[in-house]
C-alpha cells in the first residue's frame, strides 16, 4: 500500500445532540476532526500508510486528539507538541430547511503558530507517494500559510504527488485573501479538488449558471472552467463534488472530473442521500476516496466513482471520520444501494 502524508489542524468538535440549536443544548457530543485529519483516517481505513502532520498542545486535550488518530491507525510520529491550545468548533446540526451552523473557537491554536522548524519535512516525505492539504490550513494564519508552502516545496523536492481540496471557509478569510494565497500554492498541485463555491471564491472560476440551491447543475460550465484551470495551473486532474441541497436532510450527490492528458470530462452516477445523518466530513471522505482510487491504480473514472460512493456513505455516519470499509464502498460503487441487512 502507498504512503500518504496529510497536514493540517485537528480540532475538538462539540456538536448539539438530536438536532438541537446551540441555545437549547445542555450537553455536547464530543469527537475530533478536521479536513486533512479526516482524509488520513479514511486512507488508513482503506489500508494505506497514512501519516498526519500537525501541532497540538502539551495537555490532555491535545493527547486526546492524537489518541483519536492512533485509534484509527493513522501515523502520528511527526506531530509536534507545543503551543497554547487545540482549536474547537461547535456544530449545530440542521434538519429539513434549517441549515447546519458552525462556530469556530480556534484562534491561537497550536498549528496556527507552528513554524517550519517544528517539523523535519525531509524525513516526513521520505518514501511518501502522496501529500494532501486543503485551503483551510493556509486560512488559519499567515504562519500556517507559510508552513504549508514550506511543506509543499519539500514534497515536490521528494517527488511526491500533491493534491489540494480548495475548501473555502468564509469564516476564516476573505475571497480576496484566499485567491492571493492559494493562487501561489497551486504551482505545487497535481490534483485539484473542490466544488463550485471553492472554484469561484478561491481561484476565481465560476461554472456557468449552476445554482445548487435550485438544483440546477450546468455540467458544460464545469468542463469549461476545468479546462481553464488546467491551462492556467497545469493540473493533472481537476475534480469537483456536486451537491444539490434540496434541504439540510436531503441532498443529491455526484462529482465530475477532467483529465489533462486525455482531455476527457466525466460525470459520475448521482446518489440521493436522505435522510442525512451528518454531512460534515463529506467532502473529505470524497477526496480520500478519489485519492485511494488513484493510488490503487484505478482509471480516473473508477477512482471518481469510488470517491463519490465513499462520501455518500459518510453522510450516514455521525462524526467527522468516515468509518466505512473498502468492501462497503466497492459494493455501493458497484450498484448495491439497497441498504439491506447483511447477515
């Protein structure tokens, strides 16, 4: 199996039980998660050698975050210890027409103040096949953006393939700041992943007249901007998840991909996901599934189908981590979505 490195922030997640609003909650459900950590967990779950790089505080909460990763067979030997605190996010889980809401409490987190000297990137990327990061990490702080570029330079020097999930977070930075920082980082990226909002807010590309709130997906618009993105940044693949939000509990879910080398555009099968148990981590499980498919030497269409199926299943699981097996993903990708009891 391949060695994959991911780098970013792992946070403590406090979510309201039973779809309560924050003002109603007398208690919270506790778990850990974060974009790149979620990807590492999925890849470890599929049998790959996944290493997660971050910095956590030297206290019991930091230790709990590391333990959550170790429990899922993610490598943690390159996690630095120090700094002030672990980031927290509060999740108010929506239902029907009421959207979910996230409140961040992550200022001055350990990873936001981490420096390149905290990590031996030459050792980290030794023998690695793939490096994955998201647009969330550079958004945390200027120091984190500098750290991300340092890691990317080391990855490319080591001959490692790089993927990026653009993941625009308007509560962390503006579109203008995102485009300035991320446009520079794209020079190191081989596989670019995102959705219609990410493409527009992070890189300035808008896919035609697509409106996910009305259910209108103009696939020709995606193909056009994918070609423009490849022309500008020379990506090997550009990939977008396609979420049609009928409500917070009912989504259509598919994806599309464009290959630079074959100039082929492909749209996956679409899943109707309802009722949704937890959509947080859905994009991360999709990215991890596509990466897994590519590492498994599947053709890009089959890799996309694996990613879409993996992510559809994640929507049925509470928490940030996708805990489905490779066999379950292959079964759904192969056409069995019956949900019948397995005896």
